[in-house]
C-alpha cells in the first residue's frame, strides 16, 4: 500500500516549506541555525500541518548524525534507553539526533531521563508539539533548548502546494487533472492553515472525481472540494491550547465591547460542537467584566445559558448570541473582581488574625476576661440602617478593597453611601444597646 500523498509530497528543502517565513525566510534565525550545521536542541511548537515534522526531517537528513524518530504517544523508557545505548558506538560516532514528535505526551520521568545526554551534547534533541511548551515541557528541557513557534500557513502559500500536489498526482496517474481555481481556493481557505489537511483533500478529490472517457481527464469542481474539505477551524482539541485561545478571545472581545469579534469566536466554539465552554465563560464574563455596572446581566446570561443547554444545537446559538451581544454592549466594571482578588491575596499572605469582638459569636465571657459583652451594633436599629463600628481585623482596619467603578450604577451607590456615612453622629460604641441605651444620631 502506497504512503498517503501528504507523506510522499513532503518538501526535502527549506525553500519548499509553505509559510513560516518569520523563522525560515532568508536571514531569519532558524534558517541561519540550520545552515550553520551546528544544530542545538530545538523545540518546534505550533498547530498541526504547519511544517514542524518536515523541518525536523530536513535538518536530520542534512547532517551526518544518526537519526532516531520516536512518537510521544507510544514512547517508553526502554525506547529512550535504546537510543542512549548507541552513545560512543560506531553507529553514533558522529552524534545522535533524537526526534520526538508530540513530546507533550511524555511524563516528567521520561523527560528527565534525557537531561544528562542533551546537556553534554551526546544527543541533540529535536521535538515538536502542538501544545504550548511552557505548560507541557519540563523546565529543565526548556532551559537547554531553543523554542521556535510555527504559525498556521496563509491560504496563498497553501494554494501553491495544492497546485503542485495536483501536478504530482497528474504525473503519477497519467491523467489530466483540471483543478478549477475556485476549488483550489476553497481547499486552501477551508483547511485552517493546515497544509497536511489540504494535501489530504487534494488526494481525496482526485480519487472521488469521475474520469471522463476521451480524453482521460478529472475535473476538480468547487462542489466536490466543498464536500471533501476537512475544515481545521471546525475541529480542535477541547482540552488543548486552541480551546483556551478561543475562550480567551471570546472574553477579551466582549471585554473590549466588540460584538462582531465575540460572535465570531462564539461561532467557532459552537461549530466545533462545544456548547458548555462558551456557557461557562459567558457566566464568568457577566460577573467579572460587566459586574456591578449592570448587575442584571448576571441573571439574564444565566437564563440564556440554561436555555441553550436545554435546547441543544443548532437552536442553542440563539440565546448564546443574545448573551454575547448583551455583554459586549453593556457598560463594564471589574470592581468586584479586583476587590476580591486583593482580599484573597491578603488572606493567602496570612493577614487578618482575630475577628473584631463586635462580630464574634460571643455568648459567654470567662471569669477575668478583659472585655465582656459582644458590643455589636445592629445596623437595622439605626437610621438609614447604618452604624459605624469596626468590621475588619485590626491589622487590616484601614484596608480598602472595593473602589467604586466609574459607571452610572456604582456612582449612584457611592453618592448614596457617601451621604449616609457623612451624617454627623454621636455614637457611644461601648454602650450596651440591648434594651438599655442606643446611640443618639442627630
């Protein structure tokens, strides 16, 4: 059985690699490193089908070093030991390149087993990953490697590879292939920057296209391309980095009051069959980014989320779109979020200590107690339901976490409480107010 077209069609030199001009163009850093012949430990990071494996193979093929290829999905410590066993032998006398695809699947112990050998230069490690290496790769490996990011390939670069792939199949099959421009453009745009998927689609369209009798010819039409194109933008790992990029983009677009961008990222999540992630994130956004500027956004978004979950797709997109547009257009305030973050930081730093006595649940004071009685002032017993007393622990007594936002709702609350708290008051907070004496507030 012949290899897939995507494997047969891999470039064997850097000039034929689609995209990645930011690292592989003339004078760019990765090309300069490769051309020097002095290859350091390298980590290639980026989406599938962007050339990471291809560039790794080009590097290996242009050195005299012994090449070992392993895949992180099925690698074992025994596999690593077999590579290490060649150090100092005839097979590895010129050095060893170990290429590990999808290194994020290696556990900590497996990654640590490589440290000694990549540090002293016995093994040159070249690895690729679709996940952010700073989250998934052991720090000691990172510190001994150079990281290069591969980006989704733009459609115009993919189109060139698509046309070349059709030409290759035409030569292999001995059949004229008429790939229409609109079909080529559709495949290039529909693969989401993944060259491998584009080439796979080329192969599928040629296999599926009917063969005309005379002359022998296959026509690749737009309708055929649309039917067979695998849309990378529609498929993503819900636990992977692209997922977190999408929900982050959704939140930041709403925070930036850009409804159109927020709808785009919502559509990408829903098109991938993911309803729960936008539901959870929209609830967070309502509380974190809109917050007290428009508190009613919270129950409204909750109702939209409940409706979406109950309806399921495709109707779920309607209440979620309502929620997205409402949040994007709503006034913004993160005052509550900022306040609670500061409060949590103080608690985690060990600040706080004893409760003010007036807030304790005191029912009995032992003999000899310096202070007796709780001395709590119930605000409901006072005009405007406000009584001045100590609430924060003593070592935080002057701490201010909440600062009123500059929106209409919070400024109205500020005006109200500024007025209430500025009322002249003569309050004897040491008095026993339980049926004996209440402070006189004039």
